[in-house]
């Protein structure tokens, strides 16, 4: 089980960092992939009307890169209210200091707030419970393998802690501890050398046009020690293009290394060639995405079908959790 917040169109860091594993695993495991719109509210609560359009963009990207609704269950988090109830139950057994010390939460606050007083307002009750809700996302489907980006590793450790605590308190062995699975490229840098992300305005979108891709590649940070065109380059300290060649132009890496380090080509030419590699790699996905976007009814029907499948599983898990906890099962819940 895994998921992504709907924050708009996805970038190639999402693809190489997470989605490649999703595509690979869906033929090997029973797979559940969620567009986690409640999580989006932790930072977009004041602009919640934009989330609907962002769900659409994420769904298009997933389908375009090869997430197959015939093999995987693709659903929207808020269409499965049982996840919210399980989140509530987990919150009752989660110690307060567990959520307060969560490192990813601190990073989110630093990114959103300019100072301490502003940070106090930014940390909502919902944001504080982000890792508890993520735990509910995973354990609602008894997820054992969680293919995520490297930045979600601490959240997953938190989920394992909650699974162990639930089992210990109620004397059961019900929840397995979910394990992470990373791709061989868990982190890609954006055009400026920072981690690739929409908020940094340094990303290359899966759905970008060929022209936009070329423009963005031209702005990439390369080898900062290379001053003049005639100076030999150093691929080992080339910040952005060289790591990208490893994933979209592997057949060219030996040539690129030789030409760069002998000053046979300059950084501008090298980045233009890289843009060509990226465009060639993503061209089939961009074409599929355009076709899907032209038939929105079909895409929304796929999501509705996934919502129904996901809810049936989550309802079963919640019923079993309530029984383990000895809670009253009201007849109205089954009507």
C-alpha cells in the first residue's frame, strides 16, 4: 500500500523515486494506491477547493506511467471513511510525544513558516496527527510492503511503532509491521540542486511539454568548479545532469563522462542532450496522458470502481479491529 498527496501534476522525481516501484510491484502483490486528499488538507486547508482538480492531475499521471486499475486498486482516501475511524482509534493509543518528535513534521513546519510565532499557527491538530493518519492508510489494508520516497521513511517507522503498540495492548498479532521499499533512485535533485519539489519551483513535470523540458534543463546547476567552456568538467560533482543521465540516458553515460572530463563538450550542449533523453523517455507516457485527459468520464469511473473495492477491504479491517478492542458493534453500522 502507498499513496500520494494531491498537490498538482507530479514530477519526474516522483516517477523515479516511487512510481517505478508501484508499476513493478502491482503484478507481484495485491496493491492499493491512494490519492490521500485528507493529507493535502494539512497544508492546503485554506485552499481546499483546489484539491479536486489536483486529484484529477494525480490520477492522470498515475495511469499514464502504467498504474493499471486491472491489477491495482486506485482510490481516493476520503471516499473510504473507515480510514478516518481507524485513525481516531489509533490516536487513542498513540502517546503525545511520539507525534511531537516526528522529524518530517518539523521539516514541514520549517518549509511553511517564516518564524516561530507563525509556525505555532501552522501546526494544526491535523498536521500533528499526520503520521497517525498515514498509519491508518497503511494498516486499513494490512499493508506489509510500502513503496515510498526516502523522505517518508520516518513516517513508516512511526507506523511500525503503532502496529506493535496495538498488538501489545490487545494481546494479538493482528497487524504486520509495514516495511519500506525504495527504488534505486530514492532522491532526485531539482534544476537548482535542491531536492526536486513543486514548492521549490525546480521540478520537471512528467506531463511537461518537450519545449518546457528543454527550457528547464538549460537552467540546471552543473559542475560549479567549471568556469570556462575549455575547462575539463567533473561528473562526480555535477549536481543535476549527471545523476539524471543515470536514469534516462544510461546508454550515454560513458560517452558523456569522457566528453565532459576532456572538455570535448560544454555544459550547455550536455544539458540540451539530456533534455532530449528526458523527452524521449517520457514521450509515450505524455501521449497516454493526453488521451486519458480527453476522456474524463472514463478516468472518474476508474476511480469510483477503485473507491468501492478499497472501502470493502477497509470495512473488514475496521470491523476486526473493533472486535479486538471489544467495542460494541451497533446494528446500524451494518445497515
